[in-house]
């Protein structure tokens, strides 16, 4: 599966926000089971972008 264009736009926004906060981004991956984009940054930050481009900060 490929990420949706809306997911990619949200990913750009999230990565921009994270780097402006000087958080290192360790992992960006696409979960092929759920088609979610998962970003791991900093020490405790996990961001999930679902196929509807909704962002969840865990």
C-alpha cells in the first residue's frame, strides 16, 4: 500500500513541527496492516497518521 496524498501532507506538517521543536526523528514508517504512518521522535513522542489524515499524538 501507498500512503494517501493527505497523509503525506500531514506527515510534512508533523515533521516540520517536530524539527522546529528540535526533536530528533528516529523512525518514519508505514504500517502495512493498518496503513497508518508512524513517526517516532524524541524520547517519548509517537505520532500516528491514519489513512483519513487524522493525527494522533501518543
